[in-house]
């Protein structure tokens, strides 16, 4: 079930209480609203997934009288119609572009020559293996991810704790592509596979990994492995932060490994209008399009 698996939601217990949506088969996090006795709900980072999107409205009707609002980001492979979202959410807006590789095409047909050259060069400096029990390498992964946190000043829910990763690495479908240079793990790609789609969950490198462009070799081997397994798509995700910056370095890197792209939508629903308006008015919040506005 990938991101829809209850274990994945459990990995965010530090940020909220998991609550099941039984009709659609998804999970959300219920969070206290700071400085108030109220709560709201959010889909898990980086996106909300479920078994049956057409049942989501049934869950929202009975989500709970204790909640002020719900916010989530759609799965780019959900195939949910924008019209359905607009009927059932107060806010629906294009959020980010996800860069996708359709692996039915040969890699040489869309991965550029310079990109292939860099991948070959990095593979001369390291070996790559795919591990189906990524929790075996939890400590190594934390070392790599802490380096990523330091380089990019990552905070909040996507900083992830040791305990969070310990749970995530046991979610069915989670695999890890490891890069080793002279016996040292210098890079790793966490991938979550569901229904013919591989979601590039997180990729992290050591200082040595950056020097040898390990990300190129790891992704090349990842794509080859997924093609051999009959996986059709690889979703590299979108850019970091709240803005969709197509000119940024991360967008460029993901774009050169893709031959397709798909939108995701930020969706918000007010579940208790009176409390929502009161929270916004008490904080004197201007309408900026952020949802929920009282958390801006």
C-alpha cells in the first residue's frame, strides 16, 4: 500500500495522532493547533495516498467533529479528477510538478549523454546494490541523511527522526539502493514501490558521495533494477519547500532523469467553519491562499 500503509502514518507519531479513513483506505495525522484547545488534520508528508479516492468524501463527512480543517497533497498517480477535488474541498490549487521517468522507454532515449557519462564515471568509483531490508542499514542511512539536513538546513516534519526512519524502513515495498566506495556507504536512495510505481522517497549522500557524483550512478542502477522488476514509473517528486521553482538546481536534476511530469494538488477543507473563522480573525490573518490560514 506504499504511502497509504498504516505503518507509514505511524512514522509521524511525533507530529500527530494517526487516524484511519476507512472508506477510502488512507490515513491522516491529527494535530493540536498551538495555543488553542482545537485540532486539525493533515495528510502525511510528502503526499496523501489511499486505495479508493472516490470514497474520500465519505470519510471527510465523518472525519470527526473535533477537527477544524484538513489539508493534504494528492498522489500524482491517483488519477483522481480535479472536478472531484473541487466538489469536495474548499481549496484546490496546483502545488508542484512531479518529475517522472516512464521506464517503458530505454534509458538512453531520455537520459542525456552527459548524464550517462557522469553515471558511468561514478560507477567506476563505487558499486551499487539494492537492499530489500533497508532497516539493516538504518545507522548508515542516518549518517547520510544528517549530512543532507546539515547541507540544506532541513527542519520540521521532513527532517525525520531515527525512530521515524526505523518505522518507514519496515513499510512493505520500501527498498534501498546503496552506493559503496572502497567499502564505505557513500550514498543511498530510499524507494517505495506500489502498483507499478516507484516513488523516490529520499536520496542522501556523504561528502565522498558528492565528490564522486554518486547520485548519478545510484539512480542509473535504480532505474535498471526497476525496469528488470517490471516497474513502469519512477516518481522523482518535486522541488523542496512550498514553492515550485522549475529553474532551481533540484528541479533541473530531477528533470534530466525524467521524460514525463505530473501535477499534484494542495487541497484544503474547512470542517468547522465557525472555529476556522474565529482562529483566523483572532490572529488577524490576511488571505494569502495558505491553508489552513491560521497556521501561516
